[in-house]
C-alpha cells in the first residue's frame, strides 16, 4: 500500500518542486525594464486570445497583470502595440511600445512556425534592450516517470507543446487572414484604454509568478525561420538602450555565461548549429540564479 501511494504521489511532488524552484530563482529584481513585463504572462494571454487584435487588448488590460512598463518615466503604464510580420508559414508577432513621438521599443516577439498539417511551435523572445539580454521563453508540460531497480526513482521531462490548438495560432493560419498591424501609435490610443499607474516591484512580481509553472526560460532557439523574418524589423529606442546599459553597469555587468544554440536545417538535408554565449546580469543583491539541466522533447498531436 505504501509503495502504491508513493508511485502516485511522487510524480506530482517532483513536478511541484520543479516549478517551485524555478519561481524561487526569479524572486530578485534586476532593476532592468524587463522586470515590469511578464513574458510568461504574455504567452498565457496569447493562448487565451482569439486573434492578434484580441491579444493586444488583453495585454493592455490592467486586471491581467502582465504589463507594468513605464519606459518613458511619465508615471503611466505604456500602451503595447501588436504587429504581425508574416512570411509564408511563419509569423513574427511583435510587442512594441511607442516611447515618444520619435521612438519606439520592441518589448518582445512571439515567433511561430507551422511544423505540420496540425502542428505549430512558438517561442517568445524578450528584447535585450529591455531584459538586459535576449530572453527566450516557451510553453511546456512536465512528464514525471518513476523507474529504478532499487526502489522508486523519479525523472522529470519537459515536453515542448504543440500550439496548433491555440485560437490565435489557428486564426493567423486560416485562409484569407489579413495580417494584423496595430493602428495605434504615440498619443493615439483606443477609446477603451486609459493608462494606469505602474505598481511597485513587490506588488507586481507576486501577480506574475502564477504564470511560470507552464512556461520556462530556455537557451535553445528553436524557431529560426520566424526569427529571420523578425530581425530586419526590430525597433529599438536609444532612451531605453541607454537606461539598460546604465543598469547593467551598476549591477556589475557580469554573471553566469549562457550559451544559446541556433539550429538550422538546410535544403540539402544538412543541419548546422550556431552557439552564442552571453552573460546574465546580477540582481540588486548581487546574486545570480542557479542553472538547471533538463531533458526536453517534442510532443506531437
């Protein structure tokens, strides 16, 4: 009876501990603009949205607790525009803030690729001028397996999610889809939106950690074709770039080295990999989050 109980509870306990440890590592504010935007929360809203336009509305709703950005320091939350760049069966959905009449700043880009008749994969990339480095987040599921000859042993595998069932993904791949480009810009916003005051870190952070259990930070860039579509359209603000550089300098500018692997499959069947090493900034207390090693596989269907 005891063994049967262990076999039932251990996988759930392992998954819970895995999610808890991931949340604990992100408890410190870095002082960077990205502290005030949740990439995990943005993916959760994208999953719920019916279209890119609906996604833009959800992003800018105060009660969704995803956007807490004030990039121009006017003590009002910034409005986030959503712009889709499409090329054949790939999409680069840009999240962008008009910082002033002359400057805009990309916050993140959701890169989507169709990988089969009813299969698609996506990642969201936080812009380095906002997060201090390019931050990659993707949806995942946890699969806990019990094995071992000398008693129960639990291994945890992260499963890359097929996002074809997400309404917005289906929307952008339907025949006749008209590419969404937000009509709103600096000082010209929809009548339903009113800017609200940004919340302090200790108020905002507890509201966004609830999104973390189903999304995680990775170092592998899987959606390479969509990124090529996005790269020529990346928009940055000198104001934001300068602020981020100052904060990184104040924090020491050094930390854990992180290697991002980009895999490219060529027409002739060859596969090449490009590795880029970056450094993660420190938090205000000088700590750097611990590294984690996990096994990732892709689930079909």
